[in-house]
């Protein structure tokens, strides 16, 4: 049995990760530590909440006393750090919480992992640490870090810290850097769920700038399978890029969603650009493909339709987010906080 501390497991990618791994494996015990910020939703974990090898702890990764206690209580052997403030627009409005959680939080986890001699520490990072590409070229693992937003700079700082703990203390760390995810359970502030829900409610679709910024999209299940593979077989001290080579402009995505929902383009509204808006991201994932044998299973055309259908079929999930009801689910399960 592998005892793993998974942080941020009530968010979009972490919850998909936990539900997926607990559905297919019984050789792992997961302790999910999540602060339940606005982005954390315990309802995401309904498929896992009754499993014996799953435990939820409501807490903050920056709380070193709590982290030390959890390492002892659950005899933690492995850490997978998904927890982060993750939304670029929010980091532009206020950067402090981004540096607190993403940098200090990672430091607290690394220090505890060092103290308790963890067997592996996996840092879930992002392609945004590489900055912005021109019309050609791809991010490789040796592309210099050049982050442009408070969010991406906080993630880059954490990546460098992880690297420092490997070189200085010989800690068994590994880092993944993935491109833009989409799929079920994504909080409706990110492009795809936001546009989908706006179309469903007849609201305008705010496209930043000229709509021609490019993102490289990957289905969340493909990302998580890569994370699991790196967790099992990734070489210590290494970075692995994860991406599905699916570049799209934002306006293409918006039009695709309109088309899938049978609505016309007059809902599109071009608005003021995001400050410091990165123009293009695109991932070279040949390292993980060649070294670990990973490749994406989902084709964009099918998985985006599957995603839109999921939002259509799970109205209750997103209505509870829009109304704020989802934040009461903790009390239903565990009593008043
Ligand atoms: P998310 O915002 O949906 O979820 C983040 C989770 O972390 C939430 O459950 C939140 O409550 C929790 N959290 C925040 N601060 C915390 C703290 N101080 N202590 C404990 N828990 C805390 O994010 P996501 O999209 O699921 O992203 C997960 C990770 O993957 C992040 O590290 C992000 O940088 C990275 N990533 C995301 C994408 C993407 O497209 N969404 C792509 C590449 C990498
Ligand atoms: O590349 C990986 C990153 O992808 C992750 O590290 C981040 O956590 C995740 O939030 C995401 O960052 P982006 O900034 O690329 O994602 P977002 O969904 O916010 O925006 C995608 C693109 O769509 C971006 O070019 C901005 C644009 N956009 C976004 C919103 C929310 C709009 O045009 N209008 C919008 O309302």
C-alpha cells in the first residue's frame, strides 16, 4: 500500500486524479489535504468519499504544524502537490495569496517531506512557467523559465525550489509541466466552462483582445495518467512536459462551443485584453512519450464534445457553484466547521 498525501484534491485536476486512481487501484491510500478555497468543491469527490483508502483533511498547505501532524498520523510516504491558486486573472487582481500558497506552501511541503524522508515528491506545475511563444516553436524541458504573470511566476518559483531540494538535499523529486486542461469538474472561471455556461444562460462571451491567443489543450484524464506514470516511473530530479499537441486559438474554441450548443455568434463580445496576456503556448511532450511510453488517448474533437455534454448533464453541479451552495457540502458530510 502506497500512502500518498495529495494536496488540492478538491479542485478540478486533483479530484479527477483521486477519483480515477481510486477507481482502478487498491494499492494506494490517499490523504487529500485541501483548504477548500472558492475552487475546492468536495462534491467533486463523491465517487471516492466512502472508500476506506481515502481520507479528507480540510487544511492549508502553508500550515507546517498541520503538515507535520499529517505525515505522522498517516505515515505519509509520497506527496503529489496539486494545491495552488490557479487562475491567472485572479493573480492579476491580487498576487499575494498566489505567492503565499504556491511558493510558501510548496516550501512547507518540501520541508516536511525532507524531515519524514518521503520516497517521492511530485510537483504538479504548468507550461506557463516558460512564458510565451511566437508563432512557431515548442516548449521543451530545457526551455528557460520566463514567467509573465503573478500566477506563473509563483509556479516557476516553486519549480526552482523543488529543483533546489533535489540538488541540495538529494530529495527524490520530480516535476510535471502540463498545458491547458479541459474536462468535467473544471471551475467555471476558466475559458471552456465559463463560455459553455454563459452560452447556456444566454450571457455574452467575453473574448480577450483579438481572440487569437493560442493554447495547447489536453483532456484532464490524459494529464492525470501522465502524472501517475511520472509518479511511478519518472526519474528523480527530472522535469516532464505533458501536452496533447492540440493548439487552438481562443476564438476557435468559443465558436466551437457555440456551434455545439446550436447558438449563433452574436453572443461573442471582444473585451479589453488581459494585462501581460501570453500569446501562445505549445508543448513538446517527446520526453515523456519516449522515456515513459505515455501518449494522449483522447482526441480533441471527441473529448471537447464529451466535456460540453458533461456540463449539459450536470446542471446541478454548476448551479450549486453559481449559487454558492457547494461550499456547504463539507458541513453535510463532516458537521459544522
Ligand atoms: P483548481 O483551482 O481547480 O484547484 C486548486 C485546489 O487547491 C482547490 O481545491 C483549492 O481549494 C486547493 N487549494 C488552494 N490553496 C490551497 C492551500 N493553501 N492549501 C490547500 N489547498 C489549497 O486548480 P486545477 O486547475 O485543478 O490545478 C491543479 C494544479 O495543476 C495546480 O497546481 C495548477 O497550477 C496545475 N495546472 C493546472 C492546469 C490547468 O489547465 N488547470 C494546467 C497545468 C497545471
Ligand atoms: O497552460 C496551463 C494553464 O492553463 C494553467 O497553469 C492555469 O492554471 C490555467 O488557468 C490555464 O491558464 P490560462 O490563462 O491559459 O487559462 P484561462 O482559461 O484563464 O484562459 C485561456 C485563454 O482564454 C487565455 O488566452 C485567456 C482567454 N480568455 C479567458 C477567459 C477566462 C478569454 O478570452 N476570456 C475569458 O473570459
